[in-house]
C-alpha cells in the first residue's frame, strides 16, 4: 500500500516519426505534470486535489487537447468538457460545452461540491462559472494556430479528424471518421487508499456543435470507486459504448481481477482496436496504463520509486 499516480495526454495513432519540435514539449510536459502530482501527494494533498492540480497544469499547456490546446468544432468554436470523481464517496461533477472557463476541471469540481447536481452543460455551466467567480477568459485564449490548421485540414478531408493520425491503419481509413485524440487525465491514490479521477478535453476536431463525448460521462471516460480510479482517452463514442471506466471497476469487483488484468481486458475486449487508452490506479497502489492505439502520452509514479514516462510501447 502506498501512493500512486498516473496521467495521460491522449492516445491515438501517434506517428513514431513525429518531429521533435512537436514531441519534446509534450514529453517535457508529461515530466513536469507528473512532478507536480508527486510533490502534491508527498505533501499530503488529497487525491482529489492532486488530480485537479495536475489536470489544470495539462489544461494550461497548449500541446494537449484540453483547456488552452482545445481543438475546434466544425464552426471554429471551442466546447470543452471535464469530469472529476472521488472514489470514496462517489461524489462527482462534470461539465460540457464550456467556452470561456480557463480550467474546466475546476468548474467540474465546483459542480460536484456546490450544486445538488452532477452535470451542467452549455449556458447553464457558463452561468454557474460566473456565479462562482472562477477564472474566465475570452474564447480566443483557447484558439491556437495549430488547431486552426487542424480544423482546416479536417474540413478539406471532410472528416472529424484524429490529432496524431496518419491513416496507416485500414480501420482508421474505413472506420467512423470520428476522432481527435489528445485529451488529458489523471488518477491518484494516497497511502490510505483514497482514490480520485479527473479527465478534461476539447473533444474532436471538426466535431458537431453540441457533441458530447466520453470524458464527462461517469463510468465511460471517468470513474472512481473504493477499488480503483480510471481515466480514458480515445474515440469517445467507442469508450461510451464500452462503458470503459465502470467496466474496469466491475471486473475487479465481481471477477476479482487485478487492476492490470482488468484494464488490459477492457482495452482488448470492450472497445475496438485503435480506439482506446486507459490509465488507472487501485486502492492498494497498483498502476495500469493500457492502450490499443499506436501510442499514448502517459506517465506514472508510485511511492516505492517506480516511474515511467512514455508514448509508444517499449520507449519507457
Ligand atoms: N475521448 C475524447 C472525446 O472523444 C477525445 C480524446 O480522448 O482525445 O471527446
């Protein structure tokens, strides 16, 4: 038993040939955000605080598809979503369709703590943000040149595009043209086995206005209970169909699988290939990071000194 933390910056068809000017800042951000989380856990912050803190740092980094780096809808606008969940109490909060809130994950936490509800969207979420006095910015804050270019490419190809995709897999060429991948998430457990999960995203490039993905859906992109905390990334529609987060917990609860067995099973059997990445921690301090995509931006650390930062298989 000990603390453990894992985070992701999205899974997908990340080309190994990705130029170093795109790769290195992302790698550096993984190291930096992991360090923030580890220090907070060591300082005795609650797992809920830790996952919020780490996801805020990832949201503020323009290299990931959340917060500042959010991808654009088909109308060139930003609609962010986020979700946070406390494993002990199963308290949770989620937001969708947020376009001016600097850190959507903190708004999700306010929904959890200050409302009788779980999930607010669009104007209601924006109005609540203003009532709470959380930091808001002009929507232009979230619109990066890289994402304007991505949207242009997606429109030219007439598809909803995956961030890192070169369409090398037949499944991706033929599959539902559905997907920007680059969401961020964090899961953490402390030495007492308290668990929390948080996920935040801009969604998919060229998504329909109003589209809601897996990230804010409890039991799909985000889930935590007394056994484990899970955050997923990938094709939201596939993750929702697979109830990915809840499935990991259910396999542990009802089948007695270990965290690693449960996440591997879900990634292999419950979602189609090239769609899903999952990070998870268990109450006993195990960490799992599984994906059926080409790669996943990921990092983890445990109290007993294990650390991993990687993108593809075998490069940890
Ligand atoms: N799962 C997210 C969505 O479908 C995208 C991602 O993980 O990058 O909205």
